[in-house]
């Protein structure tokens, strides 16, 4: 189900770099997605802003170059560029879908469809998009799950985990951020993580360390760690 709801005065309208990017690409072609949207829905602010754009990667880079906007491209063909700003971490990613996935890698193709882009994402609360003014595009009812503090995979949890094993640690990190109550747990998502958790060994230690360190400094870290220990995952 797709919802439209207006966020009152989203914080990014005060950010000159974001305003400029929306103007360059056209407001109908670009949306803010993920963490920044969750933050504003929870009345918070963040310096980490992800933008999804309905423009092919080479055209994105051409537009940025033409307008003297510095960026780096470290995405190895996945269509993401990072802007160089003093205050904010801003990334622009062309809409895409995963054609073939294996571990943390994927062969992708680019699309002009925001719904297809949303389908490749991990959790419903990570697939809430907003335009510049704060009108939401929410194809998987992520707003409802965010309100209910529920972390839930999009689609079949085991399939989403097989696409990227790091999603299991991300699941427990998101639990540590948003949930401290058993009644809010999504049983299908939790059980899939428990079943597949041995595949963690296939991840680079550096990636595990980064994700687990983020978990440890989150608001409900103790609850998430207890949940992991209870299920013999620590």
C-alpha cells in the first residue's frame, strides 16, 4: 500500500546543498530515502542524507561536473556518488534493481521506477521516501512499522538475507535503535535471522565490526544484545 502524508517542515529544506541538488535534477526525479526520513518522522535531525534519483549514473555525474559539484564514486558500478561537503554526508544513488545477488555483492540494472528501487531494500522502515516538501512515498507501510517500532524485512526474510548476509546484523542494529519490547518483534524476520545466522562467517570481519559497533552505541543496545544471547547468536 502506498501512503502520502506531509511532513511539516522537514529539516533538509534548510540545507543549501540539498536544495541545489533537487533543483538540478528536478523535484519529480529525486527523493530522500532511508535514515533521514526516519529521523524526521521521529522529530530528529541527521547529517547523513541519502537521495534516490531517477537519472542514470553517468548522467548524474555529468550534471554534477557541469555545475562544479565535487563528488567521489566508490560504488563500483552500483550507481552511488558521495558529495564532498563540510557538514553533511550526502549520497546520490540512481534508482536500481538487483538482477543477481550473491553475499554482499549484486549485479544491478538501473530503472526509472521508485517502486522497483524500494523492492530491493532490506526493511520496510528503510523504504520510506520523501520529496523535498515532505510528501511521502511509502510502498510497504514503513510508516506504520516505524510507529509500532517494528523492524520487518521486505518480502521473504530468508530470501532478503541470502541476498546480503550483513542484513542479519543490520536487523539487530535496527532493533537496538527502535525497539525494546518483545511484542513489537516481527516473528518471521527474527526467526529467519536465527536460522541463517551461521552465514555471518562469510562476511569480512571489518564489516561485522562496523555494524556491531553501531549496535553497541544505539539506544536499546542492551535489549538487542539480550535478544541475541537468548537465541545463542552472540
